[in-house]
């Protein structure tokens, strides 16, 4: 058990089966990557490439933190699943709103 704030959460074990939440995370991640690839494919000047780099940097930073969290807190209880699900829905909304250059 890990203590996070005032609550204790179970750390994921290496032999645990893949959950639907983790599969949804992978699906959202692939959608985000395709959106960023599409954004970079439409870039036609240095400013547009800088915009793609900033979107990629922000996305990388957010996903890095989320991967750290999901590796340290197992999504086995409702208290740990709901915030992760809300975060992934926000990632999906972020990917859907990637700007056109």
C-alpha cells in the first residue's frame, strides 16, 4: 500500500491483468498521436512547426505525469478510477481540439 495524502492506495502488481481503463488510455493516446501527426503534416512554415512542438511538449508533459500516476496507483477502487477516467476524457477533448495551423 502506498500513502498518497491521507489515503492509502494499492500499487499495481506486475502480474495484474490489463483493465478496461488502461485500454481506454491506450486508445486515447493513439488518437492524440494521430492528431499531432496530422497537425505536423499540415505545417508549412517555422511558426507552424513551433506550434506543433509546443502541442507535443505539453502533451508529453501531461502524459508523463499520468503514466507516473497510473504506475504508482492501481485503478482498483472507484476512488482511484474516477479521477483517471476524468483525466482521460480531458485528454480526449484536448486531442479533439488540436488547432489547425
